[in-house]
């Protein structure tokens, strides 16, 4: 009797996915229940038994959506690769890879810390290393289940109108690190529900993966390359809370995407943010506030991560940002988690703001 791994649509932890993937490496099918909520890790595919869950309607039946593949330790995934996100649990498809420079302060060589200054921020020297990220589409069926843990409109642009501060977003477009990819295959010719899937990808059963880029995708990538390109990633861990920052220049302002991950089993809650924003014009701004984007997320063993994006404007063409997040433990005590310092570089001579989606 074949067994299958039930997909959790709600944000599940990477540790759960590691156990699930281990069970699935013998070409076992991956199962879901049509956008349902959390399920037990293992279910029987042939029994088609009804499962009850407070996160989904009574009577939903498990349906096979694909078969797990062994994750790649080396090399990169190709356009059209189907995957599950190892942290947030959504289904997606790879559009194309980006080669970024990862500045990981957790593995930085031990050097004496410097006194705080606007350029160095009292931090140790960090050398970047090349790391693969992917531009991906998120299955629209999974977006409602991850909306409390990850913003699904992760890519925003600055519209080229009279109002230079007008923004527009592409729903269900995300950036994913290589280690977050849990690859799988599917016999479905349209396995991902997203309005851009069939516009960007063409089914070709002779290829592996069987979804190849249309000219539309290649043209879109080329025309929007300056606004989509991921170049620098910054990462730092404090008391088992890892903060990853990805900044983007959009013309007149910057967008930054932040992911918070609890690497421990203790429950913590984000309470405050404290930013310091230095502009090359010589100004240093301090920003304090409750939570982030109107939320005070709880990071637990079951839901260990939260991701959001925001925007900032400077009085000069470049600058730096750094700061701390204040977290609260169940006993009421607090601790500060460092936000790794990152540069805001405009490169405005090379980029002109886009005027909408280019095809």
C-alpha cells in the first residue's frame, strides 16, 4: 500500500519538512487536499479517507499532487522546477535563478569589532560569497494559508507616473534561497495556479522539468532585470533568531525584504523595531515602533518564520540601514536581535523606473 506525505499549506517549520522529505525520498507521492489546512504528516493514498481539521472543511479528500525528488546539493534548479517551500510550505515554480552575494555574519572571520560609526555601524568585516536564489511564482491556492507568515506580494515596483511615490505589486512573486527548495514532479500540465503561469511557461513532456520558458518570460526578465535582480543578501543570528535582509533599489526609494526565523524551540514574540538610517547627505534618522507592518508575529517551533517587506526613502542617492528587533519571551523578559547593516545603493544612472509590467 503506497503512502504519501501530506502537504501542510499553513507555514510549517523546516524541521517538519526534513522529516517528511526523508520519508518521501523513495519516490513517494506528495499529497494535498485542495488548499486545505494542516494535516497529519503521513496519510494513506489508496484509502482516500476523510480527515477532519479545524483549518479546513469537513469531508475534504487527500489528492496526490506530485512526487518528491532529492534536493540538489550542488548546481542549481532550472526554469520550470516545481517545489515546496521548506519554511513556509507553499507550492511554487522556479522562473529563473539569481546569483547573489551573501554576507553571512554568523560565519564571518573573527575580527575585532570597531567603534560605531555611520559607515561601519560597529560591526565586524564580512566577506560575501556567491549564493543562488530564485525568482518564483507562488500557487494562488496556498496564498491565503501563508498570508499571516509571509507577504505574498513580495515584489513591488515604482510606477513611472507624475506621482513618483506610486507603487504597484506583483502578487505571488517571491525570492527563494536554494536551500528552501524541496523539489517535486507532477503529471499535471498546469500544476501551479497563478495568472502568469501559462503566460510564462509552456508544457513540454520531452523536457526535464517539463515546463520551459516562453519568450514572454525571457522578454519580461530582460526588460525588468534592474528591478528584479537580487544582488546582496545580509544575514545575522542573535540568540537563535536569524534575520535575513534583501535590499532592492526601485528608483527614488528602496525596498527591503526581511525574514525572521526562530532556530530554537522556545516561543518568542516580536514587540518592537528600532532602525537607524544613515544618508550620505550626512543625516542619521532613528525610527522606533511597535512590531512590523502592523503585526507582532509569534515565532514558535510550529511556525518558526515570518517574512515581510517595506520601503524607505533617503535624502541622498545612497546610505545604510541597521538596527534591532526587540523580542519577548513567555516569562515577560525581553532581548534585542541585531538587524545586519546593509547598504542602500541607487545606481540610478543605470536604471529608469518601469512603467508597469513589461512583456
